[in-house]
């Protein structure tokens, strides 16, 4: 009788231990699954994102600072929010390499045509052809980046613009200006 | 073989089945995601590689209503561009005014009702040409390969331009491929 009770107790203890182990192991497996799904989702968003810089032009802003206008086309299938507090554009990186070899990163400004209190230049974003009317930058749509520099004029020569989106997708393009005065509209 | 051994065996097999299911499910989901990503990326590239156009004619004039540029575009790609995708085309018009020496660049808005709806620059299908795109034996609304789309680019009167001004036109298709050409405004 004593042996049967001992065996039963041991059996129950073993089942409990096995259940605890199984629950822990399955929990870890599901965590592993979620992690891989997140990695997959991010990779998917990256591979489905594509942007193309289609043109650049020099302009002068109302504040007297020289501007560079850059037109960028969404040639991928991922859409981006460019206005409001949840905008993706506040996480974008815009770099300009100037003819003298120096380069500058321009921060985002939500105020059109102004950098606010930022003395180091900035960039604004405007969606030009919101075909679907969602306010998001979607497939085939074009945005205009207005980069406000800290100089009153831009020297002639070779420039490079680089735009990195919040998911790491990057586009860059080389362009040059002549010494003539230019405006955009 | 005791009762406890059988229970342990059943338990072991159950754990193996559940673990196997979870791992297989994870791999399946990852495969599906990878497949979709690769498919989408390939489609994007095919849209870019398979679509191309060339400018066959540019006629730029300065009239009472401002500068007008008439352009014929030949679809030299393998894909048709549907009329619904015309708003996804980009027209970048740059010109240096011969009088002032000022260079201006405009991203022109698509206007389905014909120019001019926007403040500086609009473009639309040339309404005086029919059929457009041409020829249109099949699929008359869409811009098929080997057919020509005629467009009109209208600059607003406020956009000062004089005859003799040199210009540069860039047309970007919905997939991102582009074509460009030079022209001179005539009186």
C-alpha cells in the first residue's frame, strides 16, 4: 500500500513538473514565433519600399535662404504618413553633399517654408499628387522636399542628395547647378 | 512496461507534436512573408524595367495664355499604362527665360479636365487629337506599347517666358523610369 501511494505521489509530481516544463517551453516557442514574425514583417516592409529621386532644382525662400527642391517618387508599395504628429517624415534623414565636399544633415520641420528656431537649416515635405486622397504618400505619388539651407546662395558645382526613410530605405542622386538664378514653382 | 512509462511516452509524443507544429507554422509564415516580399519586389522591378517611353516631338510656344508645350510620347516599353495611372506620371519642366536669365523648374500637375487648374503648371492629354493615345485599334483608353500619347503642358500666364527661351522636359512614368528632351519656345 505504501509503495502504491509513493508511486502515485511521484507520478503526480512528475506530471506537474512536465506540465510546467511544457508550458514554459511552449511560451518560449511562441515568443520565438512572434520574434520571427516581427523580423519578417520588417523585412517585408523594407523589401516592398522603394523611392526614386526624379529631380532637383535651386530656389530662393521668402526668408532669403537658398533652397534646394527635390522631387521624390514612391515606386514601392509601402505608404508613408507625412503630416501630423505621427508622421514618418520626422524620422527621415536628408543629407546634402556640397561642391566643396562638406555635407550636412537637415532635420525635419513641419512648418512649410520655415525652420522655426532651428538655425542649421531644415527640410519640409509636401505631397504633390494625393491620388487616393488619404493624405499618405502612396505608390506612384510624388513628394517635394524643400531643403532650406543656411546660405543665401548656392555655389555652382556638383551636389549629392541622400534621403533615408524611417525603415532604412535610401535613395540618392547627384546633380549640379549653374551660376544662374533659379526659382521653382 | 509499466503504466507510468506509457504515460511518459504519450506525453513525450504530444510535446513533440505541439513543438513540431509551432516550429513548422513559424517556418511556413516566414516562407509566406518572404515569398510575398520577393514577389512584390520583383513586380516593382518589372514595372520599372518593363515600362519605358521616349519623346518623339516637342513643340513649345508662347501665346497670349502663356507658355504651352505640346509633347508626343511613344510607349517603348512592354507594359501598358492605364489611364487611371496617368496622375502617377511626373512632368518636370525647366526653362531659362531668354529675357531675364532666370531658370525655373515646375513639377506640373495632372489635370483630367484639361489645363489649367493649378497655379503654375498643368498637363493633360491633348484634347484636340483623336484618338489619343494613337493608334487605338484596341484598348482606346489606355496607353499601350508602341502607341503615342499626346499631352499638353500649360504654363500659367504668371510664369513669365519669352520666345527663344531654352527648356528641358523630363517625363517620369508611374514605375519610375523616365525620358527627357530639350526644346526652345517659339513665338
